[in-house]
């Protein structure tokens, strides 16, 4: 399965949630490849706490591969190479998790050419033979990374593969409208996908949304003045209606992550030891487990 993580805006929680999702998938026994296609600012090395590739690969990363200067991109075994001892020691309970970083200092691509598209498709189909899930974190917005992913998956060699698109957004008016625009708007995923040969209906059926860092109205209300609690509940309803009217309602939702203080303070993978030590909230780990489960569950992807 190929999973593309997108968001219209930066700061949507796309990378942090995708890394945590990848980690939970591998704890559930799936071999996972994680490709950092956020070409302008590679962050995945830092999230998995791998100092060597914290800002990208020193040589032969994804930029070099896509430009044709190496035959295969550098991959890093997360459990073996992470500086975080607790993540290293979860290796015995987990399947394989390999990070493919971009090049250190590599920039956003301004254009996409056929050579890059074919190399991208070759890489994805090769990785699909070794890994059960290939997670690709794309640069935000209508980026070259998004075009590359759409063009590669439209090629005959990837047509028959299972492809999922996850669109991440915060629980706010601007983010809801931006996420809807990225999928349905001008130069959005559906329009560009159709231009490169995708069937728009199939493409839309492969899209689900992830709402990140959603505040709990119930928890906030307990700490709030009644007037504030009423306002919060009303705004939450307004956002739900806005999401539904923009086709981001419950039937198109993969899941939600709660506001997590650990992630607000530090971008990282939430481990069970963080929950056991009462540092991270159990609901956060549960949310990542649930996202992983829903991603793999065919029922989630029945047409709506
Ligand atoms: N559930 C959450 N609760 C609180 N903060 C979060 C949550 N998810 C992500 N964040 C934080 O939001 C910020 C942006 O997330 P990031 O994944 O880097 O966004 P993107 O990849 O979309 O640009 C980071 O500081 C991250 O740790
Ligand atoms: Mg990111």
C-alpha cells in the first residue's frame, strides 16, 4: 500500500502524525518505508531522532535519486540508527521501519520532468515489493512533490497498486477551507490528477482527512467559565458544519488526534513508555493506533 500525506498548509501536523502513524503501523507488524518528500525542509530524521540524518542525508538522498545521480536512495533503519534508546529497544516488538531522507540542503523542486516521474514510480514499485506500507510525506500545498506523486501513480506500473491519500488539517476555519481547496479547488489534487490520467471518482475515493491537534471541548469546558464553555461548544459545532459542507465530514474522515502537550513542545514519536511514565496522554497514542488500524481496514475505504 502506498500512502501519501498531504496538507495545504505547513504546520498542519502532517509530518509528526505521519511519523507516529508509521511507527504504529510497524508496531502492528507491518514493514514500513517512510519517504521524506518534504523536499524544502527534511524533518523526518529529526522526528525519529537520528542525528546523522536530522537535516537530511549527507549524500545520495531522495533528491539525488530523483535527479538521477544515484541508482537507489540512501535508507536508514530507524530502530538501529535512532539516538533514542527507548525507540531502539522497541525493535524486538516491531517490524521493519526504514527512513528514506531527502538530501541535506536539498531544496524544493521547482518543476517536475518525466525522468523524475519515472524514477519516482520505479522506486515506489520496488519498495512496495519489500514493504507492506510505503508512507510518503509530501511538501505542503500544490507542490512539485504532490505533482510528482500524482504523475507517478497515474503510470501503468503503479495503476494496480493500492494508493491512499491522507489530507491533514488543523481544526480551524482556515485549515478546513484550505484542505477542501487542496482536494477540490483549482490546481487541486482532483484537477491535477485528472490531467495526468487519474479517474477523478477513484481518486476521490482514495482520499481521507486527518484532523490534528483537536482540542477536547469536554475537557476545556471543565476548566472554563460557563460562558466560555458554551462558546467553545458552539464553535466546535460551527466547524463540524463547515467541514461537512466542504466534503470533509465524518464519512471522509480517517481520524482525529487530540492536542498533545508533548507534541506541542517537542516533535517526536510518542512511545508507550512516554504514556506509561504519564508524560504523554494515553488518548494520543490511542489516536495513532486507531489511525493505523483505520488506514489498513478495507471498510474505511468503501465508497461514500
Ligand atoms: N496532536 C498534536 N498536538 C499538539 N501539537 C501537535 C500535534 N500534532 C502535531 N503537533 C505540532 O504541530 C507542529 C507542526 O507539525 P508538523 O508535523 O511539523 O506540521 P507539517 O508537517 O504539517 O508542517 C509541530 O510542532 C508538531 O509537534
Ligand atoms: Mg512537515
